[in-house]
């Protein structure tokens, strides 16, 4: 029987998360170390059209951008450009500390280190701007640094300070690949989608070298299959992260009241879409290798990697150069197909759905306990307040 993975196959709320254990390891300490929360960050409305709901949305987005900045910094430390040129962001880390890892990333594209550094700059700028904007409206900024307790890579040169995210044990949903190629299904209308790399959606996989033991080359200068698999995993993870933002911003934009806040969301959200398009393209260039129980299949073979069946439908669903959003059903199938970002509903692409997908990805897993850190419950609280926001007028 053909198995399909839905973008968000079950109800995404606090109750279901508690049942599945996604909040394990940190239901307390909501306010510990936070500079602001959505409930304490309400601006004075006075003559302003910025509402409490707008502030809740901005606060959540700033929090999630801090999470993304944290993970991208880890990628840039190891695989970023060492000389990235001018940037308005004061980057507080060294880049490109793992040249052998970069060798693996270059298989995906010769500009990968520069793209990684640029994406990192962008996410840092998003978090900083949103915090500054919150303060300009009389609200409190958000800071999640009290949850930065996860160990980073032990590759020589990487600062051994705690991080918000864990890139060593990822379970990556790659159904975004087929979701954007489907001409007949939309997750907002109940569509479900297969994974492009089924093995990434099973088990736990590193997307960064864990230590110097993962590095090194043979006598011909070739890296190991294991290190190439790590670089391949990163390539698919880049797109997984950014497709979430591509859906999150338009989903929340439908809830804001103030036009300037709407402008903020549309402007930042557009850059997230640009990120996703870039990484979607690069993921199609991964090396076709096997490393243990992880295989990166030939997506141009016309064979469904989930079922092993060769067909025209499989060719259309997995072909690597089909990176433009295929027109599909939207709002009502009677309206005909249209090329769109998908999903854009709160249920499938909203704040709570984003936190669920990040938690299921393994981003917050503490290897010392096997459970998520307390950041998940904090993000969930902020997410619920953001999703509960309603446009006032």
C-alpha cells in the first residue's frame, strides 16, 4: 500500500503535543530568562492601530527567528563563507571552520558557503528588526537565550557555548518536495504528500559534523560517504526550515490589523520565500549515495522512492528541476488551478503548526535527556497567542 506523509496529519494543539511527548522536558519556566512574552508585550493601543493580536504575532515571529538564527549560525560556523564581503550584520562568529564539510556542500552548488552565510545574516536581521520594532511600539522584545543549553559541534574552533537548537539528531520531513509539485492536492484542502528522501523522515541524522572524527579525506582528497551524507542532509534541512517560513508569514498576515505590521510580515515573508526557492533548487543536486541506513535516491529516475514503482506520476512528482510551484487547487477546486505558496491556513501553516514541525524535526532534543528542552512549551504558548489573533477592522 502506498504510504503518504501529510504536512501536518494530526491536530496541532497543546493537548495533542502533550500526548505525543513533543513538549516533554519543559512545561515549566515560561518566563525564566525571557525578556518579554506575548502576554506582557502588549503595546498601548491609544491612537495606534497596532493591536494586542499584532503584538502577539510579532513576538512569536521574533522568537522563531531567534531559533532560526541559532541554527543558521551553526551551519555558517562550519560551512559558511570565510570572506563573505560587506554585510550590515555584525556576525559574532567565525565561518567555514570545517573545510571538508564545505567540500560536501559544494557538491550541491559552488556558492553554498556564500548562500549559507547570507541566509544566516538574514535570520539574524529578522530577529533584531522584529525586536526593535516591538520596542518602537512600546512592547517588550523577546529573548530565548536562557534555553541555549544544547551542545554544539565539537569540531575544532567551534565555540562550546550552549545553543537553542540541535542539528545532530534530525528527522526531516521532505514532503515539501512533492507538495510543491502536486497539480491536484493542497494541504489546506486535506492533501497528503510523499517524502522525497524517505530515510530522512526515519531515525535521527546529523546535518553537521559532530567532531573532527567526521572530517578528513583519503589520499586522493575525497571525503567519506558519511560526511557527504551529512552535507546532503543539511541541504534538505535548509529547504525544510525555509519552507516553514514561506507558509508562516502569509498565514499570520491574514490576522494582523495594522497596515504597517502587515507590511512588515509581507516584506520579511518574501525573503523567506526567496530562501526556500534557493534551497529547493540546491537540494536536487545532492550526491546519490548510501550511508548506513540513509540513502539519497535518484529523483530523476521516474521511480517513486517510497514504493519503488516507476511511472509518469513519479517522474512529475520527484523530478529535480521542477522547483517552481506547480499550479494546484486553492480555496475551491471549482476555481481552477493556480500557482501558490502552500499551505497558508492557520491549521496547516500557522504558528502552532510551525512549532510542532520544528519539534518533530528534533531541533530541540536534548541528547542528555532524550527529551525536548523547555523552549518548546514557551514557543507553544507564544504560538497559541499568535494563532488566536484576529483582525479587528
